[in-house]
C-alpha cells in the first residue's frame, strides 16, 4: 500500500517469513537473557549475577524483549493479539527492537567500562547483545512504512574539527602533572570538547541513518475498534493510567545513573513503538470519549504515588517535580499562549516564596507575623501578580528580543535586590545571602504537614504530605490553564502570538491582553512559590538564578515549555519532569551538566522543534510538507488555518 511520497518496503531484502523469524528469535534471546547472569561479580550496580531473578537493567531488557515479541505477533495477525497493533505497521516492531538494542548494548558497554573489559560479561550479557542486534536486523527486513526519498543533510563541516581536537586536548591534559594550576582547566576543556564532538557525530550519524532508513508514515485508516461495554472501556483507561503510574514510579525510584539511562532509552522507544502501532491513538480516542473519567483517573494515579513508596527519599523528588511543573505551566501561558519571551520568570517564583516566608512565622522574618495557610497563599500569589503588572506595564510594549532582554534584567534585579536587603547595603528584610531560614511547616485545618500522617494504614511522611498538597495546586493551575486557553481571552492570546499587528487590526487590545497574561502567569508562579518556601524550609537568593545545573531556574523553565510542547498542558508537565529527573539522576555528569543540557537542546531543536507533545498547529508549522493533506468533502485540502 502506498501514498504520495511513501511506500511499504523493507530496508534489508529478506524473505518476509525469515525476517519475522529473525526478529522473534532475537526478542526471545533478549527476554531469556534477563533470566541469566550478565556478569560474574556483584560490583556492578544492581547485582546482575543471579539466575531467574531479574534486577536493575535486566528488568528493562525483559520488558523490551516482551514488547518486541508482542508487537511482532500482533502485526503477523496472531489471533487474540491483533489489538496490540491496530495499524498493522511493522515500524512499531522496529522501534521496539531498537529499544532492546539500545538497552542491550548500553548495558554491555557499561559493564565493560565499569568492571574493566568485555571479559566481565557472562553468557547472558553476550546473549543480550547478540539477540538485540538480531532483532533489529530482522525488523529491518520486514515491510516498513518509508518515504520514497530523503535528501542527505550535512552539518557545517567546520564542526567536524572538534573530532580531532578533542583527543589532542585529552592527551595534552594527561601529559601535564596534576599539581599544575592549568591541569583542572584543561581537564574540563577536554571533557567539554569530547561531549561536543560526540554530539556532532551523533547528529550526523542520525542524519545518515535517516537518509538510509527513510522511515515515514503510510496513512492507513484505523480500523473500527471492537464494541465494548462502557465499564470495559473505563477499565481500559484505568489500566492505562495504572501502567503509566508504574512506569513513572520506576523512573523516579531508580537508584543509580546506569539504570536511569537505560530507563530513558527504553521509555523513548516503547512510546514511539506504541504510537506507530496505533495503541496510543486508540487510548486517546477513549480519553476524549470519557473526559471526566480520564481526569479522575489521572488525578487518582498521581495521588497514589506516595502510597507506593516506603520512605520520603523519592517522594521529595516528586514534590519538587510538581513545583517545577506548576511553574512551567504558568510560564506556558506567557510563552506558549501569548508568545512573550520571558527570561526572568523564576523571579516570580521567588517573589511568592519570599512573600510566604515573611508572613509564615519564621524567627528570621522582620515582620513577626504568622498568617494561616490560605492567607499566606493569597499573599504570595497577590504580591507576585502585582510584580507582574508593575514589570509588565512599562515593558510589554516591547517585542521579541528586546522584551527578552528586559525580562532577563528583571530576574537579575530581583536576585540582587534580595541580596542587598540585608541590613547593611539596604533595609533588613531578607537577610541577604543567608535568606529566611526556619520556615515552619504548614498547618491546614489542624493538619500539620511536617508530621507523618497515616492514611488507609499507610504512613505518609512530610514530603508525602506536601506532595499531596502540591498535587492540588497543580490541578488548580491545570484547570486555570485549560479554562483560560479555551476562552475568548485565550484565543486572543493565540492571535497575538501568531501576528500581533493583524490581531490589533481586528480590534484586539494587544497591550492589555499581554499584561493580563503576564499578571496571570506571575500569579500562578507565586502560588507555587508559597508551597516551595515551606517545602525547602529556607528561601535564599541563589535559588532563583537565570541558569544553574539544577532546576528550577529561568533557563530550565523556558526549556521545559519548549521541550514539552508550547501551548499544551501535558507538554510542560512532561518537559519539567524530564529536566528535573535527568540532572538529579545523572550525577556523574555533574561537571558537564549545563554543556550536556545545551547540546541536548540543540539536538532536539533539529530533530523535533515542535516539542515532545505538540499541538496540531505547531506540528503543521514545522512539518507541513511532511504531513499528508487531509481530504475534505469538496476536495480542498486543509491548511494551517483550517487545521
């Protein structure tokens, strides 16, 4: 079956049955390897030395093998499994097999690197590497949906000078004694050049692979699903969210960087495979049909997270993720809906946090008052909104880069002002660099969030209490974003974002609506800041900078919106989760986190500039030529305006 510019052909010429057998044999080998030792010593994290007892990375390999086998059998039309691949696209099998290959070879190379050579691999490790390669080879021989032609893309050739320069600097670094002052500088330079050279090669290899594979999408009508009773469809939604909760919990609970890296590789490939198989489209249709049930299931799944934990170790991570994600959603109003580039947005989070800290009864506060929870929240949100109006009123007549520079300046002015209000260079209000410490825990209707709480027989610690509170705040922000985004004001913001001059010509008061977006975004950030102040116990100026290795800061907030998908709800939530977890888990990149972060953003903007979870309009803006036109009743194709 073919359409304009696409075809269904294999990449490697193999008989269909042979390709399927190779893929199945490779998937079985990957699955079986998870039940055998991968190495002989327990020195590698996770202790991969047992028979029949998967641990750590072995669970990932087991999942990858089973998913690949399931999708293969579904595309081959095995009765009882056809539901797993309603589109009957073998591209789903290839993506799943690629995930198995990524996990398998990463695990083998990681074991060899940590333990000192490939000799440390047991037969299970070799079976994993060989089986995953066999699965991908077989999947490339299956009939795949492909584009008829993809022009080759070459990066700027000057960038390839990094490849010989990086090892040269590395050897020069090792030739200099460690006691020389220049040695640490050259070591950092060598590491940075190595990362940059690796990124250049990775992007170019990706372009070459894209030119060779030519993977695309052949538009097939999704077959009508089997009629199910309402209770069964609702049950499927609940099961899907339960599976999502398990997957997210597994990622947050990873104990070491190697396991988290493997988790990211597997998660990316499985999501891509399920998207190509058609399962995600089926689930999306169900969620649209049962929106109320979907909202309740999502909230219930998120609220269940603390009950899956035995301590507050990872619940604290989840709480900070919610704070980061909530602030990113507020920024999404400013950037994603209204199209205003704000580089100092973290200052509004700081305004809310400082306002709550000053009125929450901290001994270090010069005000010496203690507001109840609701009053402290309103104070933080109101003060942040006032600052949003005060900053926005004189600056929002600017556009583009000029507005970005002004907001960047505001963020730095806020931080420096908080440093100077120390009683020496200014009034004693914020205690300067010492901040406002010993902020007491919140008490809501007699419930002390700082003390453990027993719910349904499960003891919830301090961070679990704040997690549940922050979940309610996030739900409120999501509700505000959804209602405002679908309102007349939201549509006016989108019009301003697309073309402010045309919007004003149609009677939209651009300045007033931009000021409203700025004020609402600042208010939501201040709301999250009031909770953050009590979670962290201390508020200091260095928590609210433009760029640091750990979020939240203005650079990471803006990246979370763009990475996740501007103008959507789930996009910033996903982007904030990834951008918080990755620096937290990959601590071995501590010296190069910002460099790796920048390289990752460059790669993403070249591969998927519309974000991980974009809306339809953003996809059309970046990939209009690659998206087939949708036929209409009068034979006129949809354009961006009519999408």
